[in-house]
C-alpha cells in the first residue's frame, strides 16, 4: 500500500491519498478519474510516495498526514524531493 502526495506546483495545492496501485491511481488522477479535489485544483504532480507493508499502516499514516499542518507536509516532501519533481513519468511504483 502507498501513501502519496500530489501537488499543483511547488508549494501549490496538496492532495493526500492512499492506494494499493500507485501508478494506476496517479494515472487515474491525470485522466480525470481521480478525486474531484485534485482535478479541480490541478494537483496532478506526484511529489511524494511512501510504501507500507499493510493496508492498516498506510491508511493510518494517510489520516495522520491529512491532519498535519501544511508546513509539515511541505517539509515531508522537501526531505524526499527538494525540487518537487514530478515522480510519475520516470518511476513505476507498482
């Protein structure tokens, strides 16, 4: 299971999600079949992804991140991806 963050641009709108098939799910977002929020605000760039062994761990972490302050989410992204590069085109996570 994956917890992931999408962004509209560097320091832009953020979307937090969880999935068992990261490449498929991000592709759905990009094709307009993902969340209405991500589509409305253009949060389509995969800027962070973390794998978890169990669904329970992933869902708990997603819920934690959703309650974090925005500054904490930005720090999480910048530790792993300082340039906020779109990870989707070059990486396959499934």
